[in-house]
């Protein structure tokens, strides 16, 4: 159910960006930013050496980072935020991160 809601929010966010509306960041992969040269996505990104959250909106927002054995919340500003570097222990690597509210 959580994934379905996220997919709906991603669709609504993409529609809002296409219409030029300001919308809050939603954890989603492969949602284009409204810039001419799109190089990043909005939301959680698992890179080869680190995990990031791209906040495509303005102002700070609170995200929840899901780990295999726990969760954590953190505030992030606009743009790219490093969550953590990829570790050799899979229990320390986040599985997802998504918008939960304002800071």
C-alpha cells in the first residue's frame, strides 16, 4: 500500500512540475527535474559508493530513511544531500528514503 501511495504522489508531483506548480519532494526515482539539463532525480538515489536524497523543492523537509533493521529521520535542504556512504555490511545501507513532512 505504501508503494502505491508513493507512485501516486510521484505521478502528481510530475504533473505539478509539468504545469509549473511548486510541489513538495516525494521519494521517487526517475522523476525529472524541470531544468534544461536533467542530471539527477528527485528523492532517494542509491549510488555506487553512497546513498543520496535529492530534494527538488524549496526550503527544508523531513525525510525518513529506512534501513533493514531500523529507521531514521533527518532534515534536508534543497539539492543533493549525502545520507551515508555504502558500507560492506548490508544492514548499514539504507533501502529507501522519502518525504514525511516539514522540519
